[in-house]
């Protein structure tokens, strides 16, 4: 943090790392232990294991991208799309009361967990805002602005 950098910006950057590491970790778990993710996949969707691997890949990619200034805004938008895309699995788990090892089996907890997806979306959205004030992300914003003008 520089002497001119506001404390809130410093906090935002710490939380960026927390989100990135968290989402990268979850992505890795999709590959290391895919069974729980397959179990909550809505039955209407084909190829559940492959979808778990695809979502895990994009979680890792989004988390890493969030840490790279030149692509952090695009990564944040990608994470928002991912959080929306995986929400049906959370709904399926809740509605069908699917028990998972390591998560307390409590239907009220499953319902309480659903709004957390909105928190994750808002958290990622925070990194799409004021790109010019984000270290390094301003280059992407300036490039996009210049492309739109031409």
C-alpha cells in the first residue's frame, strides 16, 4: 500500500486474494474429489462428471485471472457467470435434500446457504467496478475504451 492509496483499496486487494485463493481451492477440489459435485448436479444435465471438471477448470482459471491485473476485470465477469451457472446444483441439493459428507445434513442450512451465491456474485462484481482505480486493470479499461471508440 502506498502512502496515497486509500485504506479501502488496500482492503479490497486483500479480499481479492482471499476470493481468488478460495475459488482456486474449490476448483482443485473439483478434480481431487469430484463425487460430491457430481451428486448435486441436476439430473437433467448430461455428462455430470465432465461438467464438474469444466466448472473446476473455470474456477481455477477465474481465481488465477483475478490475481492478474490485466485480466482481472474479465476474470471477475467470468466468475459471475460461473457462480450463476453452478447455482442450479445448489438449488438441486437444497430441494432434493442431498446429503454430502463433511457438510452438516440440515435442510435449513441448505436453504440458508443459497443466498451465499448472491454474496459471491456481488464480491466478484466488486472487481468489475472502477477498473481504472484497480492496480493494473486500468490498462484493460483504457484499451477497451479505445477499441469501442474505433
